[in-house]
C-alpha cells in the first residue's frame, strides 16, 4: 500500500492527503461537488433562490448546503466586523470552508453580496475551473430598495448603516459571470428553474450519467 503523500508548505505546515479524494466521493454520491457563488445587491434574491435550489436538489438526492452571509457571521465569523480587513477575512474563511465542503463531496451554494471584482476573482482562483460557478443575481437598486425585506436600505438612506452596498458603497457588476439571473424579469419559480437547468448542463446534477 502507498503511504499518504505530503506537500510541504513554506511555513512547514504539511497537508495530509488521505486515501479518499473528491473524485471518489463524487463517484459515490453520483454528483459533482463544488462552489456555486451567488453575488448581487442585498435583496436581489440570492438567499431566496439559493434556498429553493437547495430544496430541489436535496429532493433529488444531492448533498447540498447553503452558506449565507448572516448565518456565517453568527458563528464561524462572529468575531469579524465590517472593516475592509474583516470583510476580506470573512470571505477568506468562507472560501476555505467551501473548499473543505467541496472536498467532502458537498455542493455549496453561497449567497454573499461580495461587491468587489477582485474579491470574486480571488474566490474563483481558489477553485479548479470545473467546480466553481459564479451566478450574478441582477436587480436594480431601485427595486431592491422597494423590496427592502430587512429594512436595511431604509436605515442606510437614513445614515444609520454606513457603507451600505448600492447606497453608500459601490457594487462592481461581474464582467463575465457564468450565469445571470434577472429577478426583475423572472419570477422566483423561473429563476430557480433556470439555475437548476444550468447546474444540470454543468454536470453538477447528472455526474457520471450517460
Ligand atoms: P439577498 O439574499 O440577495 O439579500 P433575499 O433573498 O434575502 O435577497 O431577499 C429577496 C427578496 O425579494 C425576497 O423577499 C423575495 O421574496 C423577493 N423577490 C421578489 N421577486 C423575486 C425573484 N424573482 N427572485 C428572488 N426573490 C424575489
């Protein structure tokens, strides 16, 4: 039997390769694992769509899990605020967590505003080409403000919340997203179906099938 292989990093922390890898787990589960990253303004519909997609995929026997901003900040990232350094660290932890989930055979649906192109490029760079997808959930600021499900746009306009994306902080639209979902044009049901069809095309659902 071969011994496990080790890669020695600069800081002498050693990655231990096990005997079971992502491909083995994907074969066992009969679907691909990876990270589907939903980006867009607050209230554009990222979480709502991701949770419906999760439910549909779960019902089809797929190991799937939604990571969303508020939930992660309650636990793993509860010690982080909203300074530029903390936002960066917030994303870094989410990406590394997602990598471990993907390695464990899980399809992660991540719903984060992630307003900056450089940050999203970094996220993509941490994944192999075929197990990362970026979905831009597109909706105008005006419509997001009209929806305002958590009352945060109102607070941002009143200056109670500072540096709010779309109001007092920029959102850099993706230049080359893998998929765009326009929630002002599509109903919620159609948006969910469009994501499911896309994941099917990208073999996340039908892995290993003819
Ligand atoms: P985000 O995660 O992007 O901050 P949420 O999913 O929390 O956004 O909120 C989006 C709001 O918009 C929800 O109240 C949802 O019901 C509503 N909504 C209206 N139309 C759509 C649509 N076509 N797709 C997704 N959400 C929609």
